[in-house]
C-alpha cells in the first residue's frame, strides 16, 4: 500500500472526526495538506467513495490529506451549545482542521478541495486565510452567460438527451423524470456569491500567489463550455494561476468510474505542478540533505 | 462515539464504537448495506447506534473491506469477504465491550452477511434482518434497474445497454457479481441465534420462505411488516433508510429485550 491512514480527532472536545492519509513512501517536502469534507449530506468518504480514492491517490504522489466530517454530519458531533448556522460552522470546522494539522503535524499551508456544496466553505476559507496556497473547486460556482445561451440549442444534438426524453415521456418512466427534476434542484439550490464578488475573490487569491483548479461538467448543469468561467467573471484573459477543466460528458457527482479517475488524475497533476517539486523519504530520520528532485510520476502531467 | 481501525495490518477495517451509556453485558453489531446503498444508510446507522447506546447497548458499526474508510479498492467486496469481516467485527466488539452476548442487525446486503456469519461460526443472541437480501439474483436485478434509471437521468444512456461492469457508481466485476448472485439465505447451514426477526415493509413470499426455513432449522423466527408513512414508503430501498423512523423505533424496542438477563 502507498498510504497509511489514522483516525484524526480534533476541534472542541475532539468532536470532529476524520481520517488522516499519509504517504507511506516518498513525501513532498513542505507540501500543503489537502483537506476534503462532506458533499451535501454525504459523509466524508464522498459520493461513490470519491474522497477515499482521491486521498489515497494523492498519498501515492507524496501528499498528506485529511478527509473529515464537519459538525453534525457523518461521524462528527456538534459541540454542545453551538448554535451557529451550518455555513458558518463549516468554515470554522475547516479552520479547526488546519489548526489541528499545524499543531499535530506541523503543516503550515493547505489546499481545500470543495466539491459542489462544499465549495462554499473551501472558497470562503481560501479567500480569507493566507495559509491557503491553493483551492480546488469541483463543480463550483456556475452562472449562465451569453455564451451559455448561445450554445444551449446544441443540447438538442445530444442523443442521450433524446433517449432520456423519449423513455421518460413516451414510455412513461415518471420515476426517472422525478429523479431528473430532483437532481436539478440538488444542483441548483446554492447560495452563490455574485459574479462581481467572485471576480474580486479570484483576483485576491491570484494576487496572493494561490493556485486554483476549477473543474466543471456538462450534463444538466449551468455550465456549457470550457471558457465560460472567464466569461462569468468578465476576465477573458484569465491567469496562469487559474486552471480550468471542462468534462462535457461527465455528470455532477462523477457517477462513472472513468470520470472519477480522470478528475483524480487531474487533481494530482495540478498539485504536483504547483507544490510537488521536492520530495523526501517518509522516515522522520531522513536528514535535510536527503532532499532530492522528484522523478516525474507516470500519473502526473508535468 | 469512537472511530477506530481494527483487523489485520493489510486489511484494516474502519468502525465507529458507541459505548453503552450505562453498564451493560449486551452489544450490537450493525452491518451496513452494500456499497451502492451505503451512503444513504450511513446517517440512519449513526442515529440507530446513538439511540441504542443511550438505551444501554454497546454498539459497533463498521465498513466492510473495500467500502467506506476500510482498506481495499471498491471492486473487491464479495459476500464471502464481507462475512469474514463480520466475524472480525464481532471479535472486535467483544474485545471492546466485554459483552457476554452480541446481537446482529443488518440492512439489505448487510442482513445477508449477518445471517451468513451466523451460519458460519458466529452466534448471536438476536439476529435482526431488515429488508434482507434473500436471493442474490433478485437483488442484482433490482440494483441494475436502478442503475439503468440513474444512467438515463445522468445522460449516460449508452451505459444502459449490454452487461454492466459498474453498478450505481461502483465497479461490479464478474467475481463480485457471481458472489452476490449466489446469495441464497434459504439453504445452507442453520443460523446460530436465539431468535431471528425479519423486518420488512411488505411481507412477501421470499420473507415467508426465509422464516419457514429458519423455523424448520429450530430457530424461533418472527416476520414483521413495519409500515412507514407514504412519503417514506414511496422511495426506493436505496433511499428509504435515510428517512425511516418507524423501523428505527421498532429496532430499538426489539433489542430492549436483550438488555434483560
């Protein structure tokens, strides 16, 4: 195995629970710790065990990750007397995770990975905390743009969309119709920042030297083409600190294994590119002189 | 609530132990459903474990190898491996709790694994089977029908044709399929349990066949239909546990008897 996993309890009364995933072989010197937590009501393993596969893959590349539950979800409890609203508590819990990793493992920098609803806390912490040196949004904020509406008719060329329509309406698969409509609600009910606010937040992150990876999918989302993000925030030039991927055939929770594999590889290559230049052996006995330049990983796009 | 890893070094299992709120010699092992139904059941299992521990049971809920936070990739979990994990978890729960007797509660695939563990070496005071997977073939067909609908909804219609190697977002290879389809609780060795309770929403022939088989083997077995409100009963088996309250109360009441004596 390329990883070791330990129970990681932290926060007030150790009420927050997670699993710390550390590389068993080479680890990257001074790398940020990677943080993942609940997507909606899913507990910390994520939809289709996404965060388990991701954090173990990142350990193979030399990164340490913490996948954890925010207060009241999964295996974490709400501290007695805590009456803060959920979004505020989620941000506080991410900060608690950072404090605990600094205290217990000496990490100074962090990369939160937000996925759908957890993007809200990832973004809030990223913008406000200088210890965050990178932010990854998987299916983050999407606003319809002129380009989105111009491309909208292209949806009608999608054979799968027609097949769904026919099987739902003509063959009367109303359960599928209901699920599709529920999915739409699950995807769309979010408290987004305004495009102007998002633009200034991204600018602030880039000015601070943070790196961003944004991954969007097609399907029934508000996202239709790769460059839509830059149109959304009215910044067509973009920045080399902001990397963007668009998978038109993937769905919102990466239901297919090949889509999950693709995203996991992409996250790994992003982290290697920005934070993975120096490695050391896991043994704490290794002296500073043991530093060496990393061999390119076959899994990373360097 | 105490999360922990246990089991062999290269095959560690993740579990959460809920110690009893008062001195007790009885413990309950909760067996999650299969990975396709796991996420929706997780919250309900936490609620159930918390409620049982408050009532005075020591409780352990755990992830099978290849599921949740346990070691292993998602394509390795067979009924055989999961049953071996149930045996391991029973030993762990006995060590943690020092309980004299252990009852097992399983949902769907977890109920099948709990039953198979009790017919292959482990013994339970009570074996509570909630909507058990009795025939593996029927279970796989049911998951395939849900998978077809999800693929259709998510615009992966091409995945609804031909034999699948994924099922509801997880790998489902030939080995896992063969093992799962081979489940048949109405044959094999009798279960070692003082009592079996089968909880279901609708009493069907397969439930009656299971009860009759256990009764013929000399194990007192009760089949009980638990009515959920329409807003819960209208959901698929994958989603129902997340919303269920009636079964939760039924389970707590059922296990209360094990605290006596």
